[in-house]
C-alpha cells in the first residue's frame, strides 16, 4: 500500500466489508439462536434449528438428494466437458477459434433468469417433465465456463514442450497427456470442479424454473419458505450452505489462484 | 503443438460442449423468439398464427413503467456499486499479498453464497423488528418501514452485485505501476490530483466492465425484488417469472425476455466500444 493513500480509505474498506458480510453473519446468528422469530442478536445458543433441519424431510431431500447430488454430478460432467474444451482451445490453432472461445464463455453473459425461462419453455415444447436431470442440464450450461476458465489459466502457464519431451521419449499423445499434462493441471482442474459445484449448489435463478415438485433444490426451498414465513430452520439450512461454500473457497485459495476462476 | 493435421483433434475436444450449448442455449433462445411471435390464448397458451402484438404490448403504460423502473433501479444500483466498490478495489489492488488474499476471500465467499440467503439476511436486518429498527427504538426514535420498498431492493442488489464491480476495477488498477503514483506524488501532486490524473483514467476500462456487469445483472434480478420489493412495484424479472409460471402467458414472457436480451446485448456492445476507446485514450496519455 502506498504510504500516502487517503486516511479515510481504511475505515471505508472496513465498513464496506461489514456491509458485505452482515447478511451472512445475521443468518448464522439466527440459526444458532433460541427464538422462533428471526431475532438478532440471539439471546442464547442452541442447535435446535439444526435438529429441526435434519428432522424435516423436505429440507433433507432438498439439501442432500437434490442440491448436493446435482452439484456433484454437475461438477464431474462440467470438468470433463470443460477440460476437453479448454484443451482444444489452448493447444490447437484453427479457423474460428476465438469465436468459439467467446461462444463457450457466453453463458456467463446471459442473464440467468432469462436462461431459466428459455430452458423451461424449451422443455415445455418438448414435453419433458422437470426432474433433477433437467436441472442438471441447465446447471451444466452455467458451470462449464468456470472449468474452461480455470483449466485455460492452468494450461497457459504450462510449457507444451513437457508433453513434447514425453512424446519424443516414446510416449503416445494420449499417454503424454495422462502422465504429464493432467497431473500438472491438477490444481486448476480441482479448482474448476469446485467452482462448478459451488455455482450449481448455490444457483436459484435456473432452479426456480427447472426444479420440479420432486426435485426442489435447497435455494428454491429456502425461497418458498421465506415467502411462507417459515421458522429459523431456513437459517440453519442457509448456514450449512455458507459453511460448505466457505470451506470450498478456502481450498481453491490454497491450491490455485482464486481470481483466475471467478 | 499440433497445427490441425489430418485428424482435427480440436473438433473432438471442443465438439461436445459446442453441441451441448447449441442444444441448451441457442435452440432454447430460438424457441423463445418463436414463442414471442404467437398470439397469447388464455385457454391454449398460444395460437399458431404469427403476430408482433407481444412487442406492441411492451409500449403499453404498464410495461413502459415496468421497464422504466427496472432500468432506473439498475442505474442507482450501478452508481452505488461504483461508490462502494471503487475504493475497495483500489485498496485490494494495492494491499500486501496476505491482506489481498484475505480481502479476496471475504469478497468472493459472500458472492458465491446463494442470493436467496443473502436476501434472507437483509430481511432480518431491515424487517419491522430487525436490527435497524431495534437500534432506532433504542435511540428513542420511531421504527421505520424499510422492507418492501425500492430502497430495500437497491440495498439488496448492491450487496449482492458489488463484487462484480470490485473484481474488474481491481484487475485494472493492479496493472498500473505503483511507481506512476509515486512519481506523480513526488512531483507535488496531492493524492486526489494523482487519482484524477493517473489512476482514474487508466482504470477506466475496468470500471466500464464493472458497471456493465452490475447493470446487466441488476436489470435481470428476480430474487431480490421478489423478496424485498413492494409487490405492486415489480421489476422485469418478476414479470417474466409470473408470466411463465403463474399466468402461463408464454408469448408475453418470451417477448419480455427477448427485449431484455436485446437491451443487455446493446449494453455489451456499447461497453466493448467504450472500452476500446478508453483503452486508446489511456495509451495516448
């Protein structure tokens, strides 16, 4: 930090962070408080609302059988799709490469609510029933660009001559890729996969349109509970999402550069 | 490095995702374009004839107000995000690595938590018996109605989208050498003169992309206005949601969606142009 930056910058930055984190702190506090109305600061500490969460079939299904499952599937498939796409874009020169790259990152620019509506009307036209699979397909559209970004960043920092050296020592192209390139890409692959999971796990705009009655994701269930004025079980479910995402982002920060993915 | 030999390996690598996006991004939007040209029917959802009526409808007073409100709230949100985000971006760009890492974590972590959870937090803070009103009552003042208003929506939107302002601005400021700042200050410029003459013009491309991101995200917001806004003063995102899932006016929803897509696309191209222009000007300095 330059020695002569304005004196108010520090307090301003602290205040902005307080505002940024306030809603999360409040949600966690409400989930630990004894009161049945949303109360901050809490008047005591209890795990009552977490017990209520695990006792609620709707919340448990939304968390584990829908959001967690779809998130893991989306992360796995997006990693395969995205890694292969990034390899094609970085390691080869062909006509239309830049246009293809723009196309691949386009889902990041499409407003999610519109993508959700568009996919809903598309499925309706084909008479496809909402299920975790329709949700998964939607999530793959928005998750894969994060994998492409992170793997592209990893590949750019990787010397292609390493692979060529392996090939000149007798490895086939496929062997060279799996024995040399892939291990070196490990941290950017894992970061991409984690981000794909997070994007799917916390998505609400697509899920509002693509979740069926049997496949309500956690954010959608939280949304409807807020509308129906539910109890602090909402806060407990939210706290669990906050903790999961916070830990995963810490992992990305440890193994890779966070900014290359976001 | 393969320069596209006999077998186009790149096509096998990029093909699957390209195909996937074709089917699940381009075709659905083409489908929306088609829906937007059919007349709405309350009993059959849509009729087979073709018409521009759904677009004409957007010039009805209700929809003009809807778009006007949405674009205005987007503008306020963007302006507030600049005011809050720019100083944070400057601090992050110039912070020591350890502070920068902590700062980035605290910026990106809330960004990744579902919007509905952050909105829920604000409902507790701004509610009738929320934190703000408790503080007012403690000070002996009357509690105020904060929730379900435009103010609440803007607070929510700024809170959710400000990281999209900070990240590009921070990247732009990081590319400006700190020695430029020192040189300007050694030559006698005050910090604010230095900021106006050096940092602000050189970070303009980042600022433009940040504004563009925040604006296009806020005008298509749904969760925040749905949970924190006045139900009688809706934003376009809510109208689209309702016409798709509640009133089943799919042609109407389709024309609204395409209008919003066109506005967003116009903004992106405008911003690309402005960024190039700003980049050229910055180089000319």
